[in-house]
């Protein structure tokens, strides 16, 4: 069975105004004192108003959900002790004119020197799903076959419609902000592992990017773990939805590994089409159409149905079918987290939005 792990990024915000609050060191120190979170599971991020958690390696979705709830509760309690709150939103709904300080590491200082305004605007939070691979060659094969489904995963996860106090018109503004880095968006198709390594080296060796950590493709090989890392998703309001996405990603990984072993022909996908499909998913979420893996524009309902049929056997084999399909049906019924953010703001203003995006830090 393919193992899975999840990383989540959260914003640290003022409990009344929702303005980003640079208290990550205090929150991490408080979290270390709690017996329910290991120090390695709670980490700094680029800006001091962000914090990241990472689950251990898991073999089933019950484990994933349990660890996410445990870690959300730990950092939420630590934030409250430190005078702030955890906001589970892919974008900071409001900001001040003054930039949030960066976390003082050599890597982050260099990033700020190279791209000051872009770093200042990285008040965005994602969710990364790691799926275990037997070797890097298999990982590249998975990237090649998984990439056509990345826009659908992005649309399902959309949770960032607000920026600078207003509606951006996008379901995932995080995707647009993050897409300004030199190497970002959907990964290209690789001829094999040697091609992947050569392309990465061709970016790092001349100094176009400082290291492989800045291969910000929506899916890539992890350089730290024996995994494929799917990075396209926004952080989720509720842990259950993060579990759903982890299950879908694992189902996709298992399905495409089986296809690779069976020698199923890999259908071509033009890079400009995949790029446009990603932008379309970030713009609309599940509220309109999606580009399916064959390049056709179809209703989001049809594409989600196709996805569930495609990964259905893998979900059954993993023991994930009931949970994942139930959560996908719930998503279809109530819409994305971006839809819920918009509704809360429209119906009751900032207090309702604040309640929505801070409650998800402690509930499923």
C-alpha cells in the first residue's frame, strides 16, 4: 500500500482584525511545551506570520485525520496563548501596508534580496500531499501521468478568494500569487529520471534558482523523502477535506503506478493547455467548468464523476472508497471553501469570516 503524509501551512492573525501577526517564534515555543505535538512536526515558514505542520508517514486515512486534528489543536492552543489565532485560509484576507518580517534564515534572506515584493506577498498557505514511491524512476512516471489531474485537485481545494479586503474574483488567488516564481505551475512531461535530474540541474547550476527547493511545480519529486509531493492544493478549512484530498492523491498515485506497470499508453497533453486549465481552475474552483484530462471543457460535476470512476478500484484496494467518495459528495453539495468564505463575508461581514477561517484550526 502506498504511504501518505500531509503538510499544512497556516496564517497567524490578530484575533479581532485578522491582520497577519508575526508571532511564529512564540507560537512554536508554546507548541513545544504541549505534549501532543513533536517539535519536528511544527515548523517555521518564509514569513513570521506563518507556521507549518507535518504529519508522520501514514498508512491509512484515519491516521492522517487524527494527526491533522492533533496538530491543528496544538498550534491553535499555542497561538491563543501567544495572543493570536490560526487562520486556515490559502490567502490572507486582509494585510497592512507594512510587510511581515521574514524568518531569519540564510535561505529566506537570500530569497528576499532576490524578489522583495514577491516575498512580501507570500501570505499564502498551501497543503502538500506526499505519496511514497519505491524509487525515483517510478516517481517520474507518476508525475507524467498525474499532471493532467492537477487542475482538478486545485479546483477541489480552492480556499483563497479574498486579498487586501476584497474579493479577487478567483477561487484560489494563492495559485496566482505563487505562480510568479521562476519555476512554478504544472510540471513538464519528462523523458525519464535522467531527464528530470538534468532539467533540475540546468536550473540550479547556473544560479537561476538557488536550490531544488525552489522547483515550485505543482507536483515534484521530494528531495528529502522517497515521495512524490503534490503541491497544488490550497490549505483546507477542515481537516476532513484535507483527508479527502490525501485519499484522492493516493488513489491517483496507485492508479497511475498500475497503468505504468501495465504499459498503458500515456496520452499527450500540451503544456499550454495544462497551464490554461490550471488558471481556469484557480479562477472558477468547482463553480463552473473544468478541463478534463483529455483537454475537453466539461462541467465540474462530470469531471469529478470521471475522477471517482478512474480511481475507484484504487480507493477500494486502499480501504479509502467509502470515506473519500462520501467527502467528495459533501464537497459537491456545499461547494468549496472559497464559496463558503465568500458566503460568510457577504452574509455577516468580517466577524462571520473570522469565525469560519479560525474555527477550522480545531474542528474536523
